């Protein structure tokens, strides 16, 4: 079971804000902070899901995309990956596939380290 499956569950359905658990940030007042970037979570079920991911990256957000519905040798997945690589190149960002279940796509100014922590 991949990280995204643990977070989003195996239902594959659309999640709503109410499905996430708010963690206490202690004395940090997160309501008043205005973030310039967000980490967005997406499922890639078919090619139409790429549009929202591209828009988010163009807007400067970081996207963690669950690709467990596709095999990495799947022809559709190759097209999707190529499209997202092109977006990362266009904005000066980065893209990496983590194991067989996730793609991470970042906008300009955010690089993804290829080394795991703690190793």
C-alpha cells in the first residue's frame, strides 16, 4: 500500500476538505498566514486529470500525484508523464517518480532531492 493509498484510501473517490484531519500546530497561528504556494494532492485516473495538475503547477503549487491506477509501463502513463515533464520544463520546475505509486511535480524555485533522508 502506497503513501497516497494510506492518505486517500483505496476507494479512489473524490475527497473533500472534511476528509482531512486538522493537526494541531501548537501556538502557530496558521489561519493568519497567507501561503504563496500549496502542496496539492491528486489522483491520476486518466489523461483528463492532467489538466488540473498542469494548472496547479503553472499557478506555483507543488503536486503529489497518485499513479497507482497505472502500471509504469502503461502507454497512457507514458503520455501523462511526458506531458507533466514538459510542464516542469516550461516552468523551470522539477518532476520525479517515487517508487511505482507517486509523481511529484514542482514549480520554479523548488527542486526535488533524489536522496532519501536517513540513509
